[in-house]
C-alpha cells in the first residue's frame, strides 16, 4: 500500500519539481535496477548471517521512512528534485534489502500449509495493497485540489502499522533456518534445476509487455481516457490477486506444471492489450495482471522447492537479478518493435514465451 501508492504518483511529483521526461525515466529506471540487482548482495548476506528478520525489517523500514519524507520535497525549493530522486531510489534499495530474506521467511512459514498457497496468500494481500494504495492517493490528491504532498504524508500511517506488526512477528516467530557456510559460492550452492528455471522465468519476464507500454498505447490511441488509466491498473492488480490465489492452490494440488499458465497468459497479452479495441485492451490488461500475479507468487514457490532452505535467500537474489536483466531487455525490445510493427512484437514475444515453456519442461524433467 505504501510503495505502490507512492509509485502511482511519482511521475507527477517529479514533474512538479521540475524534472524532464528523461530525468523521470532515469530516476525510476535506476530505482527498479537497484531493487533487482542489489538482491545479488542481500540474498547471500541473509543466508550467510541467518539474519532474515533483521534484513526484512530494515528493508521495510527504509520504505516506511522514505515514502512519507517525499512529502517534504516540494518545500525544499531547488533541492527538492535531488532529494526526491534520492528518496525514490532509496525506497527501491529497501525492497532489494528485504525481498530475498522475506521470501525465505515466507517459504519457511508456508511449509506447513503448502508453499503454493502460502505465496498465493502473500501475493493476494500484496495486490490488495497495490489496489488500495493508488486509490487512496488519488482520493487525497483530489480532496487537496491537486496537491500531492498530503497524500504522501498520509502513507506514513500504513507504513507505521506495518513496522509495528513486523516487530511483533519478529518476537513471536523466531527463525530456525540454518546458516549457510560462508565458503560456499553462489554457483556451488544452487542446483542445476534452479538455473534452468531462472532462465525460463527470465524469458517469461522479458516476453511480458509492461503496463507502461500498455498504458502508453491505450492513451495514445485514445481508447482509454488518461483519467481512467489508474483504474485500469487497479483492475489488473485485482486480476493478479485472483490468479495468484488460483495458481497457488493448484500448485499444491497438481505441482509445478501449473506454471505453464504463465507463458500462456503472457503470450496472449500483446495481441489484445496493444490492439485498437477498448474491450480488447481491457481484456489484455487483465491478462497482464493475471500473468504478473502468477509470476510474483507461484513462481517463487517452485524456487523454494528447488533450493534447500539455507540457500533460498541467495536463490531469490539471483532469480530477481535474472528477471531484472530480462525485464530491461524486454522493455527495450518491446519499445523498438512497437514503433515498427505490432504484429512482429506479438510474434516475437510469443516466441519468447514458447522458449520459456520449453525450458520449464527441461527443469521439471531434471532429477
């Protein structure tokens, strides 16, 4: 709720502070790169120190502090843009710090109820926040006659509530995951099946068009009014919550073969979301949301099943880095193909999803 609420208004905030489109792209791009690539450091650190709760709380704390502080940027004059940029990147670093450790804790906690179900419940609640946060910010901005800072300041409330809950959980549920020996390298500590699956998931991520491109197309063609684009995004988040719960439940019953749904959903997205029909764009956006729901939940359940407990945070860090590089490459490729041919874009991205499905088959057959 806190960070998605902030992300929904980051562009207008930076623009109001004097940022150009290039600066907005650089700041948000640097933030996302930091959120993914720095997990290569935080993941192994969590496994080697076994300080899963410490890193989780530190990462969430950075987000809970940085987002409300963005409310001060408009009052800082010429320094406001630089401060806002630093806070935005720092918030994403907080995500990098907490994510591998948090996923390891989730995998451990979900072991008694089914990891598919455990990660599904987590993702569903995450999507509830992703749905509610932007709507709360939109409502507060509307009430404030277009002024952004009160909405950012209000996000301190759910941030504080989250931190109180985390501290309580830390004392209620101590971690029993054993520490990984420091001498082990990342390559030595992760099984071959994991690497095959990371590449498969990377192709699925790179071959999934971004909401940025979808919303650009929707507004450029005039099929979706700009004022309704956040509502379209909220609908996609709701679809993600449903798909996460469904795929997680089926994962515990049928196993990893349910993950074939991810390349299928992603392959169908461009043809619909980048069409000239309003109904098709809406349908394609909901498919995109459903694919993201599977990608961010049930996929992590298989990672937990492929990697021993003392090495999972490392695995999640490597996994996120692979996805980050793939997402960057896929975003650049999609933008280039969009200007040339939408048909070619759909075909190329469908090919990436087919390759992802093939590598998933290889992963499941390795013993």
